[in-house]
């Protein structure tokens, strides 16, 4: 299962379920790859998933038909019910259907996504109510300047998020770094990193916004824990028309721009107002590529809700 496919299944679940969903998908795929699996094969796979033989056969049949292990974590808390997933599914359907798409086209996309996730189709009224909620949210597009009490063009922010990454040296808590367009509230660039973002992380994050030298001047605010932006990066920013506003950045709190755009959570991932906790969450870590794919999807959903 690709990280992108997994992201569509777990984006509306808390991070403690991401790794278990991946693990169960791997068990199911290994079992289904056996040309003629025996009862013993099924029993071993079921034991690896913590379920009996008959429930395993049922789940394996559903997974083979839909490619989704989502229903396998239904009893593990945080997932499996249509109501839990529908907001994200409708958001993805609206984005896939394109601007101005009729309701019927969006419903077809929703039905396709539900089938892929192993979920029953919602009613047309349920889809309409989610679209109305999205439109209302769009009407309340984040007023980043008001939230920050600052004027400017861009803001660079980073804070801890409730994700535990499976790193070579052992599990590490994650941080999400973003560049936000202050006038629109859109996320222009983002990066999920283990621990505190490095100078290289910040340079790579800002690079897509540099553009051609000689363009219109823009100001960049930086939250306080990122204020020690290295001198060479400041010089590079200046060459490309971006001025670092140190006075405006003074005492701009860690996580403030993230909270202005997302609130306290991105999807079901909690956003801190500080760096990742030294005592990470007590659940299984997520593969880096899986966590990145989930965050990519959640950011795309947020941007789509603002731009629609």
C-alpha cells in the first residue's frame, strides 16, 4: 500500500491509529500474496492481527474487494464509521471534482472514495450538509493578520504536532514547519520534520517562494523560536525580494500562524504552541513517508477549503 493510499484511509483518524492501520494492511497483503493460502496461513495472519479465523476471513475478503484495512481498526478506537470519515471524503471529492462541479459529480466522487475505503455510501443530504459546512468554513477563511496582530506578506512558523516518527535512531516526536500567505491564509509550503527544524529545513521550505530576483518586495515574519534564521539565508531572501521583518517578528509566538490557519488541530493531529515534547506520545511510531503523506493531504484539504 502506498503512503498516499494509506493517507486517504487514516487522515480522519488520530495518529495513534496510523501505524496499526499500516501494520494490518501489510499483514493482509502478505496473506493475499500467497497463491493458495492454507488454514494455517490464515490462522497466523489472524493471530498477527489479534483476531480469530472467521473474523480474519471476513476482513481479508473485504480487503481484497476494497483494498482498505480501515474496518480492521474499528474496535481499536478512532475509526471505521462513516460519520468519522465523511468530512474528509467530501473534501477530497470536492477537490477532485473541480471548481463549480455539480452536486451529482461530487456525489459520484464520494461514492468512489467510500468504495475504496470500504465504507457504505452516504445519503445525498449528508453530502450536501458537508458541502454547506465547507462553504461556511470558507466564508470564515482565516484572518491571519488579525490573529497575529501583525501586517505582512508571509509568515514562517513551526511547532510540535502529535505525531511520533519512526526514525533510524529510534522514535522521535515531529514538528510541522509552514510558510503561510498572510493575506489569504493559504499554506504556501510545509515540511514535517523530526524534532526542531534545521537551517537546511527552513531554507528548503522558503526556497519555492523566492522566485526570480527583482520581483516585488515582500515581508517575511518569523515566529520567535525561528528568529535565529542564519545570515546566509537572510541574504538570499533579500536578493529575491523578501525582507525579514525582525521588528514585526518580535515575540510572535511559536505555533501562532499554524493555530491561525488550522486551529488547535490539523485533521485529528494536535498542534502545540511549543517545540515537540521531550516525552513523546506513548503509541507506535509512524513511518516518515506515511506521516508526510497524511500531512500533505490535510494541508491540501485546508487550502482547497479556502480557495473553493
